[in-house]
């Protein structure tokens, strides 16, 4: 047997939790998850999130997503909130900051609400 | 043929939307979905929702879910918000009101955030 087998990296841990129908949330998990849902509770913020998530290549520059009818500082404020809640990551490249969805965090929110599982 | 055939009710429509990675949310859908996420953005409200969702039989009486450290009127206020957002349904039976998760609505929120699909 070859000892050059590929190392399989563990997928990034899903932060939370079994489906909401299978177990009651702890106080700590409820605080954590409520903060994530709060990040999506504003229509403009949710649209920005959706623009980034659906952007070709899975990332968007702030320059790509300004057409939501609010000022650029407001866009920046919303992106900061989404990043602080863990739903986005960001990376500066040259002049621009690029935003990506944090897939394991968002998948964890989806799994919590997966009542058909 | 009998004209006493059962009327098959359409299953409740899944309210929204393809996964957030596949298409940008419209303004209208963003308003609608943000209101649903807002309903889960409070830790106590999220715990009440989780208690109902995970309760045996898939429903809970308000008498079953009072142990969240807030007053009964506050519990009622939170349940009203969850119902108004479409995440819960309720039914009075005798003395008590019983709450159930609205499965298609919650599944729609889950599907929206299903970034692995």
C-alpha cells in the first residue's frame, strides 16, 4: 500500500445544532443562534447577503453590491454586522475588500431549521 | 363515479425561495424573509420556538413552555410574534391554546440557507 494516501481534511465544524424538532436549544446555543438570525432580520442586509451568496465565484466586492438603495456607509455597516455574526468572511485584495459567505455557519442555520429531517 | 370523492387540499405552499447561493432575493422576498428571521432573533423567543418544535407530538400548550425565565405575559407576547411571522400556528382546545410549528414555512427558511444544495 502506498503511504502517499491523501490526507482527508475534516470539514469545518458545523457550529450548531441538531434540527430544532429533535432537541431543545440550550440557553447558550439560543443566544448564539439568535444573533445569527438577527443578522438576517433586516431586508437590506438580507439582500446584500443574498447578492454576495449568489454572485459568480461565490464572492463579491463591495463595488459589486452597492445597488440596494442605501448609502455606501450603510452598506459597509450592514456588511460589518454580517461579518461580526459569522455569516460572512472578508479579504482585502488590492483596493477592494471581497466578501464570501461562511458556508458552514450558514449551513448550520439551515440544519437547525430543517424540520423535515 | 362517485361524486363523494375526497377533496385533496393542496399542501401549504412553501413560502420562499431557492437557495440563497442560486439566485438573488427580490426586494419583496427579502422583506418577507427578513421578518421571519426577525422572529427568531431574540434568544428567549428562539428557545420558546425550540421548546414547541421539540415537544412530544410536535405541539405544546403554553403551560408546557413557561420555564424560560420571563413572565407569562412576555411568553404570550413572544408566541404572538412567532405566530404573526407565520412560524407557528395555534389552536384553542378547552382551557389551553396549543402551538405547532408551521413546517412548510420553517422548511422554506431552511431551504433558503441551504448553501450545500
